[in-house]
């Protein structure tokens, strides 16, 4: 299991991209209205528009595993609660979401 993304939910994509790129100096991988990424080493800082579910300023950890279905079954057996089982996404990949011990939502995709 690898920490692949730190996802920050933002109210203003352009303003936030300018801050991380122009003020902090992080290299911008790409920018779009719905998802932007910065190169920060092995873990990507991703920006995603805020919503009622994910308020501006909230952070979500995004993990990658070699076999998402296996991970899902193993974690369910350990009592981990999933808010979304492995589900095909619009971008083509599989993604699941689980709740950690502090109630934070985390996402996990397949490598």
C-alpha cells in the first residue's frame, strides 16, 4: 500500500493553484476545473472542488494497492467500514472509499 495522493478540497481552483504554484513554488503537473495536480515526489498534491460532502479546506488521503478487490475484502474482514465499495469511475479506474479510525474518509485505487 502506498500513499499516492493528498487531496485538498478547494473553493477556488484558480486561486489555490496560484498559491501553491506561484507562492510556494510547487511544480504544477496539470490544471483543470475539476482536478489539478502538483509534483511533490512520490505523493501527489491534488486539488478538487469543494462540495457539501467535502468542504473547502478538507483533506482526503488517497492510497494505491496492487489488488483493490483483495484489499477491500481483507479490510472488511478486519472491520473497516467502506463508504463506497470498489466502483468503476468516470476516468476509467476503480476506486473505493473507507473511513479511518478518526472518521476521515480515505480513497483507495488500484496501481
